[in-house]
C-alpha cells in the first residue's frame, strides 16, 4: 500500500489494515478496473442526468489523489449540494480526523 502525504497510522492499525487488504484482494481493485470497461460508457451517460438526492462532497486539503472540481458543476445537482475542503487531512478523511468528519456529516444530515 502506498503511503499518502500527511497520513501516518499507528503501526498496529497499519498492520491490521494491510492484513485486511491482502485478504480482500483483488476486490479493492475491481472498482478501478471496471471504470475502464466499455460498459461504463452507458453509466457515464447516466451520470449526465442531474443528481436528485442531497450530496455533501468532502475533500482533504492535503489529498494527493483527488482535488475538488475546478469548474462550476452546479448544473449537475437538482438537490442541495455542498463541496467542502477540510484542512489538515489527506485522502482518508475519516481515518485522519474521525470526530471532525463525523460532526460535519451529522450537521449536513440535519
């Protein structure tokens, strides 16, 4: 497993995580492989329909994998939608700042 910037796990938790990943392989990779298949063209077309459920998108400010969209994509949402960049966390927000992320999600759900 690659280490992401800013993420350091307790060695015991890291060993447990690695064990779970080894036991579940190749399932964690199937998501990414499926995105490259021809059948995803239809799914991509479906994604062009407006999203009709409330959506909260959280991004870690130090995420080395994903960044929030730089374009105005509000036309994609027919329900309440928010994008927030959370400071001082990377890709695994729920591991790096579990209390803060849980509080943010709970506030959004209300």
